[in-house]
C-alpha cells in the first residue's frame, strides 16, 4: 500500500497536522465569507471615487490579493495592484483604497507600506490576526478585518480571499457574490470527497496521481494569463513550501514569445522536468491552440500533465484548481518523506534579518 492510501502513515510523516488544515479548507472559506459579510465598512469608504485598489502583502498573505485581481479582471472598473515591497508606487494617494494584508500582523514590508499609505492619505483597511499592524490600526482608527490566529499563512487563503468578497460588494466595486461563493465552497467539498481527498484511493485520485508523476522532478506550472495567472502562483508556492521542492511558473500567451525556445535544452535535463498545464473554459480560443501545440512540443522530452478546472462558476473553477494543487503539494511532501508544515529556511532568514535592525 502506498503511503498516500494509508491515513496513519500520512499522519506519521505529517507531524504538524497539515492534513486537517487542507481537509477543512472549504469550511474556512465559508467562515471567511461570513467574516467579510459581518465587517462594517465605514460610510466614508463607500462610493469614494477611487482610482485604484492597492493590496500590500507577502507570501501567503498576498496570494489572496492576487486571486482577487485575477478573479475580478472582467468585472471591476479600476485597476487592482498587489505590492510586495517595502515601498509603494508613486500613484498611491488620496484616491487609493489601500488594503494591508498580514496574517501575523508583523510582516515588515507590509508595516512599511502601511506607514507610507497613511502618509499619502489613502483610505486604508487592514486584515490581520493581530500583531503590530493591529496595534497601529487601532491607534490610527483604521478599520480591521480580524481573522483567526493559529494557521501557517499559506493555509489561511480562505481568509485572505473570501473575506474580501462581501467587503468589495459593500464598497460598490462588484455585484453580490454570495451565491457564487456558496457554490464554490460546495463544489470544493464535493471535489475532495470524490476526486482528490485523502479518502479517495490513489488509483482514482487525480491529486495523488499528479504527485506521483511529478515526484523527483523539477515542476513547472503553466496556465492562461487571464484568471489563472495567480492560480499558477498558488501551485508554485504550495509545492515549494509544503513539498520543499523547487518549482516555477509562466503564462500563455507570453511564454510562447520566450520560454518556448528555452525548451531546447539542456537536453540531458529535460527528462527530469514535469509541466503541469492548468486549463479553464475561459481561455481565449487562440490561447487554447497555443496550449495544445506547446504541450505537444514539450511532451517529446518531458512529462506533461493537464489539469482541467471543474465547477459551476468562475470562482468555483478557479478554486477547484487551487484545491487540487494544495492536495498535490501535500501528497508530494509525503512522497518526499517531509513534514509539510515547517518552513525552516524562512524562519532562519527572519532570524538573521532580525539581527540587522
């Protein structure tokens, strides 16, 4: 029996219990949506003539912002920008809605950006579980969306994404997404139960099969730029943090103008690469053709795996791919004999940085 079909064997490797966090992710998303629905948006924030929305965050605290940008690209009338740095673009100002995202509340880059956004007169909302960011927001009388403590930031994606949906609706950016969120959460539960969850045997479990196919290989995730660019980033981050395996991403059609040529070599290494193609019905017809042709080209030398989205709406389809990727990264960690939760190199880096204050 493979370890992926042995729950006790899984938990023997998964000593920090990532298992429960992934299995309970749909429930987290439902709770997160309720948190956003219960959040009081100050009246001065509604219909304020914003010219842009700027999220500030890093790592697991930023991926929800990326997904909001990708999800709303066809619907929202002003640009969404995700800042992953200590400083903000010059365009940030009084017509900006600035959203400071730090799960811990102590992310130094976000704290720096928060101070700059405040100085520039942007309207600010904070989302955090506490830390210095909460303290500052209270002092400055800035509204805070409080999310539960106790998660590794990357496992709090439900909070960093679904909490914003009703907030954006109340501010006036988008239509009510309650039904879409409800369907997406239900579809994730169904997908776990019948196709990707730990109780589904490896011989008919899509996520377990993919983990087996990419085990021991350098993983590259491709998808269409529209809607799936951030989904590919989520796959990369989860594979790297959970499975401690290096991965990279690119998007169509841009990759056909550069990376396609890179697949000519080094020839001796191409057999050690695996490409995951994320697919969705929202692809532009010409992008669909590009994906098919490119996949065939790469497949001559390297493993190519196609993963198609499932669900009743765009949000549901995006999160079907995200949830599949989360399980793939978890199963890959187990195949690698690695506890998925600890990220010792990040902890070590932060320790060294703290000495340089």
